[in-house]
């Protein structure tokens, strides 16, 4: 890949928030404008997504239904990959083929469920940015619960799409884990060089809350910079 490695050891690497991987996969420029330039603008998509997450990310909303334990707003962390985040919902279902969890005194299959306001673009398939986010959540859970990474069956991932009111199963974990590692390296490169990735007008711009800040139609970058400078003066 064409990015520089700026970190000599894991200690030098900043942790990356898992939900920002999803933003970066949606559009690297959107991520850069928010995280590096500090731009923020809410549109209807952002507001309805926030409302949905407020409903599900409630740390006091843990439940136990027989062999099923449900944890909402669980903190996630991977020391190995430098990831931090919060899972909307993690289910622990008692099973002989699961992972032993000392605190629950038994073996459990773990399911992580991410809630999204939209719908899958392809029936039965998680949209790529969401799939990347769930893969990163699974990587954290594997490290936190000591699961054998060659047996990913013990940790399952799903996205619940609110528009279709259904869970869609996460697939191709091995491939997506590699993508997570590549994406993290790319994000850290942009963070260390404080560079905002370039963006071109595309289908996603319609749903983007930063369209008026990004001005993706402007191809002439000098003109773009002049407009930004003028805005900053006002
Ligand atoms: S307007 Fe388009 S190119 Fe610009 S940040 Fe949003 S999605 Fe990316």
C-alpha cells in the first residue's frame, strides 16, 4: 500500500474508535473533515441514527432471559489492534460449544449486534462500512474473551437494519479482518500527517451531512482552498 508507517511501536499508535472505521469506509474524506478538521454537521440521517443508538446504547439496560444474557452498551477494547468502542448489544447464549466466560461461570456463544437506521443495499448482505465495523467489534471480543481466532464460529456478528426491522448475518470475517488492519494503517497515516483525504462527487454524497462543507463538485482544489479561506475570515 502507498502509505507511510509513522509508528515505531504499538505504544506510539493512537487508539482508533471503532465507529470511525465505519465513517472512514463510508467516505475517507468525510472522516477526515470530522476528525482532522473538526467539522460537524447533522442532517436527518445523523439525527435519526443518534436517536436509534440512544435507545440501544443504554448501559443499565442489561437483561437475562433463561440461558440468554443481553448486555447493552458494552465497552470494547483491543490492545493488539489499538481499537476502542462500544457495542450496541452483545448477547451471551449458554452453549456447550461456546467460550468459557469466568464471570458467567459457563460456556457461551457470543453475538454482537450493531443497530443501523437504514437498510442493506443488497438483500441479505451487510453494507461494507457496517461489515467493517462489526469485524472490528468481533476482533475486540476475541481478544477480551480469549477466543481462538481460528474458530470464529463462537462469536457471531449481525447488523439490525431498522428500515427492514431484521438482523443480517455477518460473513467473510477473515477477509474483513485484513481490511480492518489495512484501514487502521491508512487512518493512522492520515492522522499522523494531519492530511484530509480527497473526495470526488459520488452516490454517497446525497446522504452526507458534510456536503456543504466538502463541496465535492468543486474539482479545482485551489478554488476550494480560496473558498475555505474566505469562509474562515467571515
Ligand atoms: S460530500 Fe461526498 S465526497 Fe464529500 S465528504 Fe461527503 S460523501 Fe465524501
